[in-house]
C-alpha cells in the first residue's frame, strides 16, 4: 500500500530527480511556461510554489536557498525582482497545469505548466483566430437542421 507517499519517483534516482527539477524550475522561471508530461508538471508545481514563497520573503537566507536550487543567476534575480512582486498578494497557487495532448511515440499525456498570473497568452493570435473560425464553423453546421444542408441529385 502507498500510504502517505510524499512524491513521485518518476523512475529516477534521487539525484537524477533533483537535477531534473532544478533544470525544469530554471526553465519555467526563464521562459514563464514549459511543456512537459503531466506527472512531471504536477510535481514541478510543488517545487515552483516553494521557490516563489522563498522569493516573497526577500531575506538573505531565502536568496541563498534560491541561488542554491536555481541553475542560473538570471533566473534567481527574476524570482526576486519580477515574480515575487507579481505574486505579493497571493498565498499559494502560483502555477497552473493545462493538459494539452498525448506525445507522439509513447502516448504520454503532456501538459503546459505556467505562472497563473502571466502577461502573455498561451495561444498566439493566429491560433486564437483559427479557434474562433472552428467555433463559428461548428455553430453554422449545427444550426442547419439535419438533411437540409445536403442536396441530392
């Protein structure tokens, strides 16, 4: 039985897991959003929230802990300068996980993890336009009664 299991092992050793999440947190901080598997995204959410909470403390100890975990100095600075003030009025829930697709090859469920208060949209303007066109096309097709849209000779 798996009572009170604290984290997902992801079929990796503890050092491999730590390196994976250090790299993913750094990428999430730098790029604001990354695509990964659902299991990794759910586990990454816990770690990213802790990093932001440390960033909100603005103490020397917090800076040292973030510097020790995050891989680049730019990402560390961004936590304290950009992300911590952005989430100053929020108590947790700094990230969101959006399930997207199944990966080609192994059919693993993929997800996008991003900051919950982000300046940019997930979809590009072209994707938004295509999405609206699909909606209107679907509405037009469903608006016509069955059999009236088809002309038989």
